[in-house]
C-alpha cells in the first residue's frame, strides 16, 4: 500500500499485512521523518481525530461518508498515518499473589464508593459525540445515495423525451424528402424542371421540430452520469443522423438521383443507429422507455 508522509507528503510503499495490531513506525525516504501507521476498523472512524485515514481497498483518503468516495467500498477498514504514536489506555495489571475469600469484604462505615463525576461526564460526552458523528455519517451517505438516484431517474426521463422528439423530427424530415422526390419525379417524367424551394409552411414545421428537439437535448447534463455514458453517446449519434435528414429536407439540392440516393442512405442509417441504441440501453433507461411506449406510441416503430 502507498502511504503519504504526514510531514512532506512523500509516498512510501508498505505491506499492511505486516503491520501489527498495535501499529508500527515507518521512515520517510525523502525527509527522513519517522511516523506512525496503524490499521483500524470502520467502527473506530467516529473517534478518529488526527492523522490521515486511507482506504485499505484502494489506498485513497476517506471522506466522512460510509463508503469510500473512490472505490465505493462500504464500511471500509482503513489505515491511519500520523507523526506521533497514538496514546492507548494501559491495561490494568495485578502484581503479587491473588487471593480469594468466600467472606464478603466489609465496607468501612461512612465510606461510599462512587465514580468521580468528571470521569463519568467525560465518558458520557465521548459516547454521545461518537453516536452523533455516526448518525451524521449515515445521514450524509443516505442523502448522497438519494441525490444520485434522483439524478439518474431524471436523466432517464429526459433521455426518453429526447428520443421521442428525434423520432418525430426524423419521420417529418424523411416524409418531406419523400414528398420532394415524388413531385420532382413527376415533373421530370414530363420534361419539366422542378423548383427545389421548400414551402414556407413545410419549412416552419421542420424548424419547429428542430427547435423542440434541441431543447430536449440541452436538458441532458454534460457529462452524463457515468453509468449512462454509452447510452448518451448512442443518442448523440442518432441526433447527428436526424440533423442531416433535417438539412436534406429543408434545403434540397443536386440532381434527382443524388437526392433520392441520399434519402435512402439516411433511412438505412437511422434504422441501424436506432437498433444499436435500443440494444445497449441501461436498465434504468430501458424501464423508462418501456413505460413511455403507452404514452409515446410512435416509439414502437423506432
């Protein structure tokens, strides 16, 4: 395990399995300072007030959460690195021969044995502080978990809405391309030229759909949650194919064969990209997608 020097932060490699229960000292290879390192269980985290706490699983420093922020290990054991040797309570030992008697010892009259009030108060305070810290750790961990789940759920909902918008926009663009091809072919069959200008009404529909789809895409966070990275990449790819279909439908150009060939290629690319996207949907987004099929029936044809 790689541990940092508590004085100069230089790294030292140590084998945790060789560190005894009471701890051991180590020497920094850079500043030559001797420091103390001990292994501790998670249960002692609430009482730990000094030194760096390093996760025994991934070697990174722990925070106040119940899990390691780096490797995600729950209730991780840890090692402590500090300059001085921690003070530990000495075990009581009895010197001399031990004698036993079946006769009860008599208490001196007028003498009452009781715990010193200061010692009793200190122990109670320490216990209370430990419990408060532990409750705080649990509350913080629960809050982080809830916030993460809420963020992932919101992302899944916005993802499906964006997918629905792309589906509608793509269908609109390809239908417009088919409309242009049909009219163009009819004109060509009688030797007439075709005016490639798109009507104001058709262009308004295409632009409105484009604006709504762009708004859906902007609601997705950048970067997305780590577990949805691949799904976000596939959605962005599908959006790119849609954008090309929008451009072809709103600004047609070239010859009829070229335009027809471009439309056909876009149709095949959209179909293939959509199949790849659906096949790789994470569980959370797949559940939201299946739930949305009753509301967005057009998604069934995606």
